[in-house]
C-alpha cells in the first residue's frame, strides 16, 4: 500500500486531502442563531485549529486513519444519517482506490457487486 498520495503518480499536480471548503463553511455559520448549529460549527473549528493540516491539506495516508473520527465529524453534514440509505455518496481520493467515507447505500452496492469488484 502506498504511504503518500503522490507515490508512483506521474502528474504535474501534487495531490492533497483538505477539508478547507467545509471548514470555511463552518466559519460562516459559527455565529448562527441556532445554538445546535453554532455549537457544532465551533467544535469543528476547534478541531481545525488543533490540526491545521486538515485545512491546509496532507498527502500522508496515515493521517486519514489517525484522524478518522474527526474527518467523519467534519463530513457529517454532507453524509446525513437520515439519508445514508438513499444517497449514493463517497469521500475518496482521485486516482486511488481509497474511499474514506461512504453512504450505506454505496456500501450496499459494493457488497452486491461481490468481492472481485474493483473500482476503476
């Protein structure tokens, strides 16, 4: 398994995983009138402050596993538990067969495809 997203990848680009766009959105709603929305936004902003690489980006794949809980929390509004059985959705890395968050519907489709199925 590769350790860095850019290992063995011939590209003029440097790949990084970043949650900056989502973090920016949480900055915008951190003063929301709804106390629950505001609290969640502030929790996510605290995570981003403690782990700035979640905003600036990283290519070391160990960071995904090490920060799995925080990443799922940051992505939780995009992966609503209410819609998880209807939406076909993933958070993945381009040019790699690596999915680090997915809806239940997507997981069901993969299971139905069988063990020999390979995403391309």
